[in-house]
């Protein structure tokens, strides 16, 4: 049957095939005018095989958005790349710019959810979308672009640029007087402030984002959800010294995520919950949340949540007696996640493996990165880390386990005494701040 259809189809001249596809698309539009979204895939199929490039791009975009909504990322990317190809030969008009803007925004979301917000592909889509916003003057879509670029810069530890973009997005939301945009802008700026180590200011912005629980949420960037803001707010509370409040808020966030969030934001919630449990030094709960995130991300085919979750699982494994496995897990993510939190966890895992010298080098490198990037979310832990590393090494030595395990990287001129001494000074300064 299928073979007969294929032979019959291929026997029709290509020009006539294009005409028949356009007629089929027009017929579907007429028959189902009241619910075209239910037939977006069929319309995309027919118009993408017709000569009507405008309609092809429109329905390919709609079908792609539906694919994104159900986390079918590969299908979404295929539709979006096809839509861009159909737009290329069209004249440079305002309508074409609007259509391409929709495609680029969806493409940025798709790349962010698959390869991660810092990926070159997501960055290129956001950059092109910002250019198109200059042509269309669309405020809501410019807000989405600024939010996405803020996330990308933040995760690349380009924190000054990220903060500037976050402040621009907040100003735009205030000018628009849009409550949903304001909530998203406050949450976005809070995330940057957390990276900068200003947890009190971050907490204030999260409170504003979450101030109206009845306010319908519009997602302006991939993975955005109210449960995600709750668990991020819980992290700020933990770092401000309110562990019980933080744990309660995190539990509420996970309950909401399980009950109603889409798979991608649900995976992100598990990652941040793992982070919270790691800060509480609870390896069992950390591993449980990390593995839940990895399971969801694996099913989705999404790299972004998996990378962060792997780091926290690595720390948990090291704490539970599998230090070398933990180190390997953390190192797998080190090229993708430049956060100083990763290096703090790597140093802790190295100490558990008896790699005292290597652990101290990792701490020293991480503190240099803090100075270079301004990523201060783990600064307090890093100043405490050298003494912990040495203490773990001494404990292993007393137990008869080998320490200072040889490794191809060496500390060079940085001695244990120098690093620990500098850490004591830094710890005092951090406490004073």
C-alpha cells in the first residue's frame, strides 16, 4: 500500500505536486478554520512541499512550537531549520522579519533545552532575534531576547553583561506595565545576583517574582516556572543562613514541579534541589535529586539539566565512599560548566580520594576564577575548603590510607601552608563582608 502510494506520488510532476500540496493545505484551512492549531503538523507537511513559502514558514513554526511544548526537541529543530530555509528567498519586508523573529526565538529555546543556554547555537539565535526586534519594534519579544541572552551570559560567567541585560529586561517590563514580564524579570535578575554572591538582594527579587501566586505565568525563557523560582529562592535562603525555611520551600517547589511542571523545568527543579541538599551536606538526598534530574533529562534528550545534575551526583558519590567515581563524574562536566561551585565540589571529592595536593590546587584555581569572573556564589565554601582538604587528608593518613596521590597536574610553587594561610585570611575577609 505504502509502496503503491510512493510510486504514484513520484509519478506526478514536481510542479503539479507543489500545486496539489497547496490545495490540500488550503482545504484543511477552510475545513478546520476554528482550530488550525490541531492541524499544524498536517498544514506544515503540505505547505512545506508547496510553492507558498510564507504559509510553509508559518505552519512549520506552529508545529515546532507544539513539538517544544511536548519536549520533542529533535522534531522542533527539524521544523525550525526548514522554516528558516523557506524564509531565505523572501524579500526583506516587515512581515518577513516578524516571521523570522518567531522562528529564531523558538530556535533559541530549542537549542537552550538541548545543548544548553551557553551554546553557540542558542547565542546565534538570540543575537539574530535581537537584530530583528530592532526592525519589528516588538517589546514582548525583545524582553524574551534580553532574558535569554542574560541566561547565556550568566552561565558563561560573564556576570557584568548578564546583570546589565537583566536590568534592561526589568526596565522594559516596568515600562510595559506587564505583571508576568515583571515577575520573570525579577527572577532573572535574582539569579544573576545569586551568582554575584548578593543573596539578600537575590532573595528580595525572588519575593517580588513570587508575590502574586494567582498571577498566570508566561514563560519567556526555556524552563521558566514558578516551582523553579521557589527552589532558587530556597537556595538564597540557605546561603543566608535559614536552612529550615530553605528546606521547606524546596520541598514545596518539588511537590509543585511533580504535580504540574513540564518535564524540562521539572528536571531543572531537581538540579537546584540537589544543589540545596549539597549545601546542607546531605549526600543521600543530593544523589536522589540528581538522579531524578538525570532520568528526566535523559528521557528528553536534554544536555542542560544533565550536566549540573552530574556534578552534584559526583559530589554525593565521593561523600558516600566512591571518591574516584565522583571525581570522574565532576570532571565530565568541567568543560561545560565553568561555575566555581563545580571546582569547590571537585576539591572536596579529591580530598575524599586522598588527593590533598591536587585538591589544594583546584581550590587555588577556583579562587583565581572568583577574582576573574565575580562568580561568588561558592566563595565562602572555597575559603573554608583548604582546611577541609588537609583535614580529610590527615584523617585518611591516620586510617592508613594513601594520601597525596600522584597526578599529572602539580601544585607548582603553591604549597599547602601557603594555600591554607591564604584561605584563613580570605575566610576572615569573607566573614567580614
